[in-house]
């Protein structure tokens, strides 16, 4: 029998194999799994809250494009009888999916949904926060995103309509 430093070679290889297995297990538990959980959390945030909000806000801005042009402020329009364009729909979506929102988005959604008199500033903060965070999640997940939206929060929908971000309040 071969020996290494007076120990049977089979024992040495067994110890090395066990140490490698423990090392792999520790790396998996403390490094790989947390990264996978964080990535899944971002996917869930994007899928369950941010993408629906982003789409909803674009739909509602499209409804009020004339008003936006007149006031040079972001507005979320609605159509009477259209549940999706109602403030109640947004409030319900927020209440059901708030666990996916950032603290900043929670603050702006609470401010918007909790007020009877919506100011242009409230809407602007809510939309810009949503747009920025939506694009940041996409960037983090290595999904194509809009750099201008990420940097400014100004919706591409309005930029494509010829609106200049610097004119908005």
C-alpha cells in the first residue's frame, strides 16, 4: 500500500474528496443560491408588478395625449366605463402586488392612490419612478432596456410623440 506522510493513500484521497464536496456545498449554499434567489426575485418583480404598471401607464398616457400636450405634464387618463383605466384598478393592482415594489414606488403609489386631488407632481413622480425601476430590472436581468428611460424616467411613448423631457414639470 502506498502511503503519503505515513497515511494510506485511500484515506488521503477520501479526505480530499470529502473536503472538495464540502467546499462545493458551501459555495453553492452561500454564493450560488443567493444569486439565483435575487435574480428570481427581480424576474418576479418585473413580471408581476413593473411590466403591468409600465403597460398600464403607457395605455393611460395614450388616452390623455391631448391633455399632456396642453399642460406639458404627465397625466394618466381614463375612459368612463373602462375599468383598466380607472384609479381603482391601479389601487387594486398596487394592493395585490405591493410586495414586489421598491420603497420609493410604494411611497409614490400610496401618495397617488390615497389622494382625491391628483397633482401633476404626484403623477410625474409615480410614472418616472416606475419607468426607471422597470428599465433597471430589465438591465439587471440582461433583457434589452431603454437607456434614456432608465436615466430620466421620461416615457418613450411621450418622447416618440415629440415631447421634450426638459419641458415637463
